[in-house]
């Protein structure tokens, strides 16, 4: 064994986290990272109001078992905190309406939304970041940081794993800037230089495939992963999901930046050949579930994509065909004369065209607007600019 190898532990998981987690973390060689009395910030992926059974957010029982593990390690104060996606009103709902508040309080720990904890400003921290970003002060006022997330596909990054989980620590306005002002994947790499968790856990007991990170389907994978280095954990999990490291741009840039050497990782527990399972890619799912739909989404942030794709999928499930027109969100100049322009950004990029306002446009208004523009017309099926 090389002494400079990163260690990533992988185990089968049936969701019995009180039994699996201590074994996983012993294999990952992270016992001892918390010294007696140290404060711990647990950052779960809890970006929206959703039931954990949908695989959109992290499993409540995993966070509860993690609190127990931290306490067994001698932790003092334990705080569980995250921030929702840009545009969610009443951000506390990600705790109170998901059951996470109850799960955390049941273990005698505290919870908070990062939106309320104050911000630390970084100026010109990296050419890959917006000139100014604000990160939750909570990240810097605790002795240890543990990042815990799920294995999901992502319409921008292909996969959202440990490195991407840290985006939840950004000020809401800066989350939007990550999608619009910079290359999202390069910005995530730079963010992972500013925030270095002591431990990263990626849960694939129930993962998400297809149109992740919000509108995908549950992938019953049954494995869980952990390690000290987020990039190393991701470099094991992504190939496990059937993705090459070069395909996942966040990982590719992390390799180029020298943050991880995929050939220098010691995988403990299960062998990679045992846990390899191909996750359906977002665009594959989109084409299957939304035949004929044409989207142009360059420069759009997750909120617009989430609402538009959800609206299309929910309408398709109800038997309503999408309009046979290019649907434009974000910063693309619509070339088709009859393209449908949706949201504030697309409206500003395409002045003079009618557009549906909103930032993002509300789900119910999107559905109504799309319905107004239907039914599908069979005479125009050419792909539109920037379409996926
Ligand atoms: S209009 Fe859409 S893409 Fe633009 S900032 Fe709002 S949510 Fe993001």
C-alpha cells in the first residue's frame, strides 16, 4: 500500500445506519478526527422540501446515526445546518417539513438554516469564482465539518456527490452566480479549496438516477461510501455509478488541479467491481420521458431547470403534451421565432419577445403557460440552439 493513498470506504447498506455507519467510518480510518469536546457542523444535502424516500434529500436515519457517532467520538456541540436552493421561501421548511428537525432534536442536537447564520465574504479568491462570494459563517465557527450527501445524477454536472454538496454553504445570491457568471464545475472545484470537510459521506443506499438532482427516480443501489477527501470519495462513487471520471467535469477539473489522483485511492470494504451499477443519465431520462421536447437551458440555474422539468414531467404524466416549440430558460438567445421564453433571465436575454415572468416562474404558472401553448404541432421538430 502506498502511504500517500487516499482511503475511501465502501460498504453494502440496507439502511440500518446504526450498524453500518460505525463499520464504514472505522474502515475509512476517520476515528479520532473529533477530539473530546470539539464542536461539529454536519452539513447534509437538504436543499429542498422533499421526503428522503424520493432520494432528493439525505436520509433522516443516516443523520441521526451520524450524530450518535460524533457523540461517541467525544464531540461537544453538534449542529446540523444547510441552505435551500435559490428562491425557496421560508428556508426553515427544509428542516421542519422534511422531518429533519425532529430527527436532529430527537438526538439532542441543534439545527439551523445557513441563511440565518451570517456570512463570511471572500473577494477574488479564485479566477474560477465570482469576484465576491459569501459562505456561511457556521462553516468557520465549528471545529469539525462533516459533509453527508447522496449519490445522484445532475443535469449540469452529471453527478452531484461530495464536492457539490458544499454549494449549500453559499449565500443564495451566490448560488445563482455559480450558474450564471462562472463555469459551475470549475467554481465547485475552487469552492472545495475554500471549504475542506474533515469527513465526506456519500449515501447510495437509495440514490437518484435520471433527471436528478430533483426530478429523477430512485436508484436502489445499496452502497454507502466515506473518506476524508471529498474529491477522492467522488472519484470512487462516480465510476460506481457507471460514469468515467473524465465525464464528470467537476471531477475532471479536480484531477487537473491536483486535488485527487484517481489511481492513488485505496478502496476498502467492497471491491469497485462489486458496486458498479450504471445510473441512467439525465438527458437519457428526459428524452425517454419527454419525447420530442426541445429545451435550451444555457446559463439557467437549478431553480428554473427544476421547475421547468418538473412541470413538463407532471404534465406529461397527466397526458398533456409539451408544446412543440423550443423552450428557453437562462441566458440563451432564442433563434427560433416561436421559441417560448420562460423566466426573468430569458426574458432579459430576449428583449421584445413575450415571456413568462418569474425568478423562477412558479410551477403552477409554468404548467398553465405550457398548456396554453399546446398542443404539440407535428410540423416542426428541428433541434433548437443549445438544446440538450
Ligand atoms: S430566472 Fe431562472 S435562471 Fe434566472 S435567476 Fe431566476 S431562477 Fe435563475
